[in-house]
C-alpha cells in the first residue's frame, strides 16, 4: 500500500519570503500522480499543484513550484513571495495511474500547518 | 455551477442514532468520492462511485456505513448506530476522472457524536 509522509507538522514564514514544505512517499508503482492541496481554516480543500510521475520537469503554478525527485520519492512544495492568504494546512497526496488498474483514491499525508507572519 | 455542495455543514447527534449526509457533485462529474478527516489528520478514503456504481470501498467503511448514488447524481452517506469514534469531518469530492481535471472538494459535514 502507498503511504505519504509529511515530516513537518508546522512551519512558519515571513510575508514575502520563501518556504519549502516536505513530502515523501512510498510506492512500488512506476506511474502515479502527486498533488499538493491547501485547506484554509474552516474552508474547503483546494488543489494547489499536481505532478505526473513520468514527467521529469517540475510543475509550477505562479508562486508555487515543486521539487520532484522520483528516485528519492520526494515531492516538496516551494512557496515564493509568501502572502498572508497562504496560511493554511497543506496536504501532500498520491494517486495511482488508473490505466494500470490502480485505485482512484487519493492517499494523503497528515499535513503541514503553515503560518505566515506579517 | 457552484461546485460541490454538502449538507448539512454541521451535525450533532447522540450516540446510537443514525445520521445521513448528502453530497451534490459538480453536474458533469461522473466520479464521486467520500473521505473522512479527523482532527490533525489528512483525509482518509472511504468509498467512490463512477456514475451510480460503487467501485471501491475502504476497510474503514464498516457495516454501519452505507453510501449510495442513485441515478449517478447526488450521493448520500449514512452512518447507523453512531459511535463517538465516528466524530469527524466527512468530505465529498467529485471529478471527471481524468488527472487533468483533478478533484473538487466540498466544504464537508462536521459530525459530532455526544
């Protein structure tokens, strides 16, 4: 079974600075997808960024980028120019490649609480 | 289209009572998922539907839990004989099934069993 580990329960960053959130995962599959989700307090979970495992190029979405190291099974999220609105729980998630008979479920880590200080 | 809707937002129930939650997915999404999230944890998969067919169930979904998606539209999640350990946020998500489109989550139903 796949597992996702987020080793940083809490992180803090100064507004306008850069922060990196860590995520490692364990799988025997070769094709899969990785995601970072943001969950603000009392609000719904929002997709931040996604990565296909077969792509070597790291995904970027505006101020958000990932460092995907497939051999190391590492998938970290970098937030540049942090804003107060970035404060939230961040979850790393894994999903199998469905065409190979994998499950469609998302496997989540326990999350990292990000605080942004003004 | 206003996204994924869940009702109610909050539910307080006495131990032993039955509760039912509803999820209305984005209309063109053929896949619907239920997750459970306890305090300080990430969401855990419960079950998912493709149209009206329930294709996968987690072992977390004990025989007290049942989910339906009649006609492939809205879905209900029922918990019978609730226990204090059922207290959690129940999240619903929907998708078109393709990686490109991702999942859209609802705001969840928070269940408190007293």
